[in-house]
C-alpha cells in the first residue's frame, strides 16, 4: 500500500470527529497535535519499512521534529512500530506503545494508554477496528481480535476474542456479539 493511501485513510479517520464543515488538512496539521503526530509517524514509518536509508537520512530533521513532538506530549510511539492504516489518536497525551507491538487497521487510542510488554519475547497484537479508551493498559503476550472495544481504565492481560466489549480492572467481557 502506498504512503498516499495510508495517509488518506489516517486523515479520514482522524477527522471524523471534527465538527462543522471540513477544514483543509494542512490547517488541521498545524492546529491539531494528534494529527501532526500521526502524519509524521506515517511518513517516517513508510520509509523505515521500505528500508530506504537515503530517504530516512534526508528526513532526519523530520525525525527530530517527531521526537520533539512526542517528547513534549509524552507520546512514546516509535516510527518503527507496525500500525495499519486508519490510525487515530485522541488528545495524544501519555500514550506508550511497545516498539514490537503490531496494530491493525482503523484503531483508535485514547490518552493515557499503555500497550506494553512484560518480557522481551511477548508483546501485544491488536486486530482491526479496535477502540482503546482512556487509561487502558494492555500488557504481555495478548491477542486482541477485530471489532473490540476496550473500556476506559481496563487492564488487559488475557486474549480478547473478536466482536467483544470489555472493561474493568482485570477486564471481563461485558458484551460479545453472536457470530452468524
């Protein structure tokens, strides 16, 4: 998938909650920090995954700016992390994502979310169309299925099947869709 397609999907997902008539993307880039972080991540990640060292060298000022932005807003998402298209951050404060975590498409991450590891070999894998609300913690060798909603303040330490709503500290299933 091309960089343009990924950026288009990211921006479409990022701007779904912007009220009023659509604003130019370039204006949103300078006004909304979460849009700026996602766009910078996507550009750097694209060239990293393609192993284009020359492009990364030329983009080193952009890497520095990305690092300054993420440090300022306490967002620890490496440009080396694999994240599918349609990535959305909200408020973008206090977000930590393990570098080896794999995140699917159309994933929403609220603020103060930690997606981490408890050992060097075990890290989370998050499916498509997942919503992770504020203050959630996902730790360890956890697989989260597609179409999952993780409620605010949840602690996820076990696998979550697809089409499920979970919540609580040591989360439990609140609702699971019937497969037809």
